[in-house]
C-alpha cells in the first residue's frame, strides 16, 4: 500500500502537467530556470543518536524550473546540502546530507496594485520528498573502539502553500512563500539500532528508507517551509536572484528529532 501511495505521489505532477497542457493550448507559455548556491546554517538534535545539539555551516544548492500556462504556475524545485555538524558537548565524526524534490501548482487569485506597483497572491498545492541522512561515527583508535550508526528522516508529503509576489521599480520583484504538509509518509529508524533488520537494510542501502514510512497529519509533528526572495533583471533573459529559505522539521519517533535550517542562496534565473 505504501509503495502505491509513493507511486501516485510521484505520478501526480506529470498527470497535472499533461492535462493543463491540453487545456492551455494556444495560450502564452513562459519558462524560467534558476540555479542558486550558498550556505546552510544547519541545527539539529536527534536523540536517537545523541542527546546533544549539533550545528554547522554547510554547502547548499538549489534549482527551480517554473512553467507558466495562463494563470497557473507549475514549479519543480530541487535542493541539496551537505556538511559536518559538531557539538560543544561531544566530539564525533558526523556527516549530514539533506535534500528535497518537490512539485507545486499555484494559481493567481488576486492581481492588484499596491503603492502603484503590482501584487499577486497565489495559493497552491503540491507534493514533496524531503530527506536528511546522518552518518554518526564515534570510533576511537586510541582505545580500539569502533561505533558507527546512521539516522534519517524521509518524508513524502501532500502540501499547501501561499505565495505573494510584489513588483518593484526597474522590473525587480520580491517574493514570499509559506508551505506546510497536510499529510505525510515519514520514515525514521526503529529502536535497537543496527540490531533491527529494517535499520540494517537502510544502512546497507539508504534509498530503502524511501519506500518505508508511517502516515502522519499536520497536527502530529510540526513541519514548515518559509522563503523570501529578491530578483533583479541583468538582461532581457536573465535575472540576478537571492533567496532566504527557512525550514523546520520534527518527529517523535523513535526518539525526539528537531532540526531547522537557514539557507542563504544567490544565483541566476534564466527566462525563456
């Protein structure tokens, strides 16, 4: 059943795109592709691995493809970050990987003027797949002690969003977006660490975690994404773009996990 739900979530954007393409034949279609990179101020506490807080300034990159068909906007977003968090209370060799792939369809429901500049309001809905993978190495060569463990958080979600775009002088613009999941399939480790068969399979092949998970709703655990962006044209087809992205996630299984990220990115947006 879980595999069927995951397949439906992945197929959903392609179904919507095909239907919208047919409905919008002959309308003006615009495309854009942005590629950004920067830093991720990452903070997390995963009591499955350690009772202490870990943090790091990590590398991050993001890309967004947007297709406009009439009043609809289709966006495919990809995000990746990696680094080595540390703790003041505990010395461990820790490596974290974080990534996200999402599809969002939004509709312009309000197009008005504020202080002589245009403003658009766009509610939307979509799907997303987000993961973090933490490699935790507490080996000590001095005492011939070896301990390796892995924790993860992987969610497939149906989400709602609300976006606003405000035009500035010189064709520049600022944008705001908030998104949160209504329903998710969330995969987390089981207790017993490496002695659990499920955990052992994920340690051997991390992508096994993508097909696991338990259903959770909005009120089970807090998950939130906020974005603020600024774009300024540098030519007819290219914009310079900066983006601030804040994300927060939590889970109570099998032990409490809380994490948040402050991403600061800059790059180019290509309009074609």
